C-alpha cells in the first residue's frame, strides 16, 4: 500500500485503492476507497446506470406483455390502444401516466377497462417504486466511511532510550504523552457523554465512537471488607471482551484477531486506625496515612498530605517492587490485580452544601459565607473531614485468543498487567504473538495504560467536580460523585487506547519525539501498520462486489432489451411459429401506424412494412403525404393533398394490389 491521501477533514493519511474489509469477509469485504470527489463521480455513474436499466427493463416488460396480449381474433379499441401504448413505451413514468389516462378515458365503458388495465398499472407502479428506491440506494452505494490508514512513518513509542537521559524523557517524551492524555480526556468528555450538548469534536474518527463497558454501582468491597467504607457500595467497571477488529479497528481475518478485557474495582477506604499526625514545622500539623510501606523512599507510611497517587504492581502473585511505589498492607493485598491509591486533598476547599459522598466527605460545618450565593442569604459552608481522603482501586486485565488451535476461545486469567503480559503470548503462534506484542505497545503501553496514568497526567483536571468550582468554592456535589470521577478516568483510558492504535499507525508528526519511535521490523508488524481502520468523511469506501453486481445487472438488462426483438424474430422464423405477434409488434410502432394511416388514403408506395421503420420506395418519394385537417377541432383527420384524390387514389390502390 503506497497510495495515501489526507483529506481536508481527516488529519490522518488514508490509503486510496482496493483492500479487504474483513468485517464482511474475503468476497463481500472487497473494498475500494476513493476521495470524496472521485466517489461522487462513481455514485453519479451508478445512478446513471440504474436509470438506463430502468428504461431497458420497462422495454422488456412491454415486449413480453405485448406478445402475451397479441391475438389475431377481433378485439375492441381498448385492446388495440393498450397494444399501441406497450409498443411505443417512453419509459415507466410516461407509460404509467398514459395507462392511467387510458383507464380514465374508458371509465364509462362497460368493457371493464380498469380491471383489464390494472395488472399493467400495478406492474408499472411497482417498477417505478423499485427503481426509485434503487436510485436512492445507488447514491448510498458507498458502503461505509471506514478507510485504512497508510503512513510511511508508522511506529510505536519504544522503551529503549538508546542513550537518552532521564532529563531528555522529562523534557520531550513526558510532555508529549501528557498532551496525548489531554486529547484523550477531551474526547472522553465530549464523545463518551450520553447526555449533553452536541460535541464540536469529530467523534466519528474511530471505528467505534465509544468503547462499551458496564457499570455496577453497588458492588462488593474488592479488599478486606473491614477497610472499605461500604461493604456493598463499591464501583465495578468492566469492558467485557473487546475485539481487536470490531472494537479497536485492527483490520484482520478472524484467525488473526485477539480479545482484551479490563476491569476496575474501586472503593473509598476508612481512615480510622490508618493515620497519624505530626508537625514538620511549629504549628503546622501534617497527616500520614498507613496503607503500606513506601517502597521508593523507605518510609513506613504510604502517603503524606498533599501527595495524591501511589500504586503497587504484582507479578506471579508477589509484589513487583521494581515498579511499585508502596507495599500494601494485608487488608489491601490483591495478588490477582494491580492496586492504586488516590488521595483527595481538601486544600481548604469550601463546599456550599453538605457533601455526603464517601470520598469527598465535606460534612464539617465551617460557618457561613460572606458572599451571598443563594437568594441574598449567606450560605452555609462545609469542609472535608479528612485532609486527604483515600480511594483504592484494583485493576485486572485479560487477553484471549478467540480461535485457539485447541478449539474455541482460550484466555489468560484475570490478573495484573505483568502477569497478563507474561501469559498472553503463549496463547498464540509466533506470528500471532508478534501481532499481539506490537498491538500492546501501540495501544496500551503509551497513553492507554492504567487509570492512574490519566490521573497523573491530568492532575486537578482529572476531577470532573472541578467544573462546578469557582475560586475556592465548590458547588454541592451528588452522593455518587466519586463514582463519576472514576468512570471519567476509565473513559479517558479507553479513549487513550483508541487514540494510541490510530496514532501508532499514522506515525508521530513531532520531530522531537521521533528518536523514541520504533518502526516495524518484521512482516506482522508491517502488516499491522497497514491494517488500522478509521472513519473519514473526506473519503468513501465502496463494496467492489456491490459495484460489480450493479454494473453486471445493468449490462445484462440492457443487453437483453437490445437483443430481445431480434432474438424473438429469429426463433419464430427458424421454428416456423405464427408470426402474428411479431408483425403486430412491428406494425404498432409509431412509424408503422403512421404508414398505415397514409397508406389507407392511398398515399405513397411503401417498403420495409414488416420492419420497425417503413420507407417510401425509390421513384415515388415525390409523393406528398396527408396533412392534418382540423376544420373539426374535436375530430381532426388526415387530409390528402390536392391532386391526389378521387379516381387517382382508386387507380393507385388498384396498382398496389396488383403489385402485392
């Protein structure tokens, strides 16, 4: 894939050409992606083909109906007018109009005109409706806005510093990653919201606007129940199994896909028995929190106000000290997941309402405000009960091979990220393991990691409650505000995953970050670089099968209509069939009817009378044909020209009979 075109409304380079969308399979998924300008030309061409095919199909229907109605038995005027309409069809719209007018003209007749014409009227109306619908859908032949990213700079942010110092990381890579989380946060705030104003962001770039997950608001305590504020008031967020193709947009056949699941289980913690107070300077009390020893600095406490985040990681059921910031106390130990603690610092925030949320806990009355907030009356103010209120979350992840050779889906157990990484590669063959490893680095290892990545990068903006805060005054909060906060972090991490996959395929545009980018170095990684789907309003993707079917059907219908008359005539002649229906078909043509009218007045000597177009024989072309006599305007007639009447007309008629 080397053709790419960044559209005016797509910031990503898009592959233009033929490819397979594995959502529809190898045959129906054959896809052609074009820029919107070229796509409009294809749509216009298809609409033209449909219009031409409508006229040709109407011609086939008229030919067939005319031959079915044809008979050499005497018939009334309605029969012959219907035959003339069928022979001289001008398309289904014109035909329906003429049939309706014919039915109206004969409405007073006792010949059951409507009943005789109704089959044709219904058939014509159905044809019109069908092809009108086909024309509408022809404009929507672009099956979807799904396209492939194609970029020569595809790559992932690598862990290999290659001689770069920690200061380089802090100056370049950390700000870059933080900006990425901020972009994901904006996306989550506007595109994951189920109720709110329309988003100015383009929420239709990713294959899925939002990643699905379930919310359980009264879950059991994920730790020792004695340390949770509520035994059954915890929050459980679960993505369920997300498919690499359907959810993350990595275009691949079913045997090359993987699935991923993540859960976050959180609860506010009690503080009684887990805190102490001391003075760093005279008169300034500080609060220490004891939920595990600080692994980094060697203190026996976990947190001192005003720090706000810490985490513990587990591998093979034991604490992985090299990556952990603290060693949890027994009540918080979860060897089957990764633990993170979040401390909400009160920071002298004044709440304008009694807040009973289990994490915010602003229930201490602090007097009344001097600012009149409510109807001119001073407002009661409250402060947090705890200088730093703790919230603990355990995160578990799982990888599945939905097409394991043993049959069916095989998954790793729900565990922390380190155990998941260690066990997931064994579920796949070598190529599958390479695909999974690249995908992890692309989507998960950069910005879409654990929820604490979002909290650390967003800092105070990680709290949606701040949107209702003015200066140091916080508006009243609902009782489930902490659950809303955690859901927001979870949404940010999901949006960061979506962004990570797409950004890796598109490549890093910032030259300062380029040294950290690792390009693909094997076949599977190169394949993944060309397999990331997004949606683009600047492009359109067509089903090649659908295009082929429409074009083939239109060509077939047109070919049948153009050859049907000649083919029927050939069969009648070779099989010595009654030629009456064929001759009536030819004779009912407008030009043949005109010949019959003039010949009935004895005007002209005609040839090719059994064909579609009759002509006057050479030698008599100087004969003037009749003109219209409109002296009786309600009954116009043909009028022979002067000098060609009386005995001359009789003589000409006798001469023609002798010639025939």
